[in-house]
């Protein structure tokens, strides 16, 4: 039987707050798992109640025991590498500033200059990363 070590009063208060108010569902689930384990629910009982796999419950308890409250949070993930270098992103920003209403034309220019295929969405994402934004003005 695997249980968490007895929790201190501040830990219980923190976990209860996480369980009730955390913005991320997984974080609320993990806090609930630790609280249930503290109340001496078995891994099988927790798995049935929360509808998760036994291994997930066990790894959550292990993370709590080794790292503490930080172990309940998801680790940062790297994601896909960027298509464009920082210099190319600067070029894209300059092209968009030159013609902000012609994203398709900017996309074609960037593809011709860099030789890297990309979509309009990629160009817009680069613009967003650079802090650029635009809105359509309503006609009066």
C-alpha cells in the first residue's frame, strides 16, 4: 500500500485551495489525489473515484514525495523548433510594417527571400510574437 506521508496543516490548506481554485484541471486532480491518499484511500480506490490509471496515481504520489508541491505542476515542454531565425523574424516584421494589409504578398515575399515554405498563419504567428497586432476598422 502506498500513501503519502502525513501532511502538515499548511500543506492540507494549500492542497485544498489548489483542489478548489486551481485554473488547470490536472492540477486540481493531482491535489485531490494527494488529499485522498492522506486520508488513507488506496491507489485502487483513488483510481476508481477519479477515473485515472493506477500508474498515474502512483507517479503523482511519487512526485509529491520527492519534489513536493512543484511535482504537481506539469513540466514545461519544448514544442516544435521555429522555422525562422531571429534575423528572418525581423525581416518579416519589416515586411508586415511596410504592407500590413497584404499578408499574402508578405508571405510570398518571405518564401521567395528565405526559401523556406510557410503559411499565412506562420507569418501571423511571427507578427504576434513580435508584439504586432491589427484590427479591421468598421466602415461608417
